């Protein structure tokens, strides 16, 4: 947490007192993925705080790694929504939330089940009385279900999903994109694990039939891989696939369409 000069934060927290208090409004989101979901639910106007990487006009209140406690107090949210790391929520955020009387709602977003749970529970966290939020959440979940339906595919043709760019970060079966392949009855070229950084020789050894690069960054290594493995290279230019938000359904449909096109060509 950032240091606060002159004891201003201490005075502000003391003025707020313990437990729930009057005058709070809206939500502060410390997760770009959850922020994107809030906007998709039509509740973007209720955001009173966000991270520097969130697509919102709300004031920046820092992040889980660099919390601006003074800005968070000034935002005065009723709810704080986070995507916690494996080690859990930092105690400093819990302390500020407790002094403000703000509720913390946390969702790990590593799997499709995690993302679905967040979408399903977020409306009640934001405003239990707003039925339209629940309706829109249902629409987002339905879009994910449609994208994840089984599809015709040759089981001998494995697919490698890799983040576009020079990093060659691949999505194993335990990731949300890996689970998408399983749901679609498409075999992942990686047999186990979550996110894995692969070297060229490792990818050649895996020898996928199809390589799907995810995102807009250039991937100059794909030409060599195609020459050495005869893999079909497909790019899905959608950076939304790299954010585990409730809008994932529409982005997964683009991957599905790309796979359908490749499958039809063979």
C-alpha cells in the first residue's frame, strides 16, 4: 500500500468508523476482468474506483499490488470486488475495507467455472434489488454455454493455444481456454498443466496439427513452426480472450469459428 503523508488516511478512516456506514455508493473494482463484466452488465456507471488497467472512467484507486488507500477512502464504495492472487487478499485492503464498512467480494478467475461463478454472483454483490443485472448476467452465461458446446472434430488433430507475441505462453488443459477446448471436444496439444511457456523445440516435439495464436501482437515464430511441423496457423485477433471476464462468450465464439473453418478445410 502506498504511504500516506501527514496522517490524512488515518484521520479519514477514523471519521468513517467501524462497520457499515451511511453515504457509501457504488463499487470499486481491483480487477480489469471484473470491471469489464460490470460494464457488460450495464452497471459501469456505478463504478467509483478502478485499477489503472480497467476500461472505465472511474477514478483510479490503485491495484491489489499497489493500493492507493487514500483514493479508495475518497471513492467511498459500498462494495470492493477483487480477483485475488493465490496467496489471498492482502491484509491492508481488508483493514481499509473494514474501517470503511465496505464489503469485499472476491473471485479467482483461473477456470471457466470461476468465471461463471463471478458472473452469476456479481449482480447480487452490486445491487440485489436490480433484476435487470441478473437478466444480463444470464445472457452472458448463455453466450459462454453456446461457445462451449461440443463440435465435430477429428480427435487425432491436436490444437495448441498460444498467446500472441514473442512470449509463447500456451494454455494448458487447466486454464479457462484449455477447458474451452475440452468442452468443445477438441484435444489440447498439451496433455496437462496450466499456463506454460514453450520454446521452439518444445513446440516442434509436441507437433500440434493446429496452432491458434490468441491476441493482436505479432508472432514471428509461427512461420518457423509451420515449416517444421506443417501445423496450420490461425490467429484470433481478440485480446478479450486474454481477460477472464464475463464477456468471454463472444470471444470464444471467434475461436470456435476459426476452429470450424480449419476443420472444414481438412
